[in-house]
C-alpha cells in the first residue's frame, strides 16, 4: 500500500525555471492538497482539490498552478521559480469531510537559486 | 493572521514524565481539531483528533483536551518516550470548509533519557 507518493524528493532550480512536483495517491481519496513548510510558519495551504476537475486556492497560491484530471494525481506546477519558493512541499490526501485524517507524502525539498 | 497558534516552539521532557503541548485558536467556526507528528525528512502523520462537541479524547498514551470557551486545546503524552521526540502540529478544520485544515507552527518535543 503506497499511500501518497511525491516525486522528486529533492530539486534545485534556477530562478525563472519552471517545474512540476508530482503527487499520486492510491487510496481513492476525493480530497487532495498541497502545503509548503517554512521555518516558523508551520504548514500553509497552497491549493486543494475536492475531486477530479475541481481545484481551489489556499492561503498562499501565488506562483503555483494545479490541475486534477484524475482522482489519483494532483501535480503542482511552479510557473517561474523564485528564491521565495525555496521550501519543503507536502502533498496530502483524505476522504472528503469526515474526520480529515489526511495522509501526507514524504515531501519534496525545493531550493531555488 | 495566525488562526491556529502554538506558542511554544520547543519543549524538553524527561523520559517517563508527562509532555503537554498546547494550541490556541481564534476562529470559533472550527469544528474539528487534529494533532500530527512529524519526524525529520518525513511527512506529518496523524496522531489523534477531537470533535468540537467533545472535551476529551484518549488513545493509549495520548489524550487531547479541548476547552472551547478558552479556544484552547492540549495534547498530553503519558508516559513520554524517546521515540516521541518529533515536531507536533496542531490543526483545525472550519465547519463548512470541507476538508481544509489550518495548521499551527509546530512544537518540537525532545524526550530526554
């Protein structure tokens, strides 16, 4: 049982480059979300999705794009990387509503130079 | 505006003693609260939760207390073990916001021998 799988685990980008962080879950969860973790800031919600074809913005959406074409996958795209996007990114999934026991991936550590 | 606050960035407790981690919130519309545990280089994992209609939930060594009038919750770990050393995040869900979670900034717990 893989749970939530994120790739890559580490990435270094140059300012202005674009890339996609991949997230896949095999638990048939409707709800998926992306967070970033920064020192002293906790986990902040970037974007989320309540099902295939439905996405919405979280607390810190600027500079990021998402789409949800299938239940399993929820990629996060950085359009033009900036040093301020240096962070650890976590993808999470859960059943919609209910007790919200979200399952997290192992994270992607991104450095923008 | 930080709606979920963990005012203690770190806590050190001796093995076998009680660990008490605190969390305050400002939004009275939160209806569900969760605690997550995070080890270095791993994603957060769900620990325990409590509905806003309850004031206590217990699971083995872990107990969460909710004081709605004070907008305060706490996680008690008894007895503390070295393996409990991790960062603990408090999270809250707003009623009517589906599965969106708002996280605190985390408290690093160190259990010493």
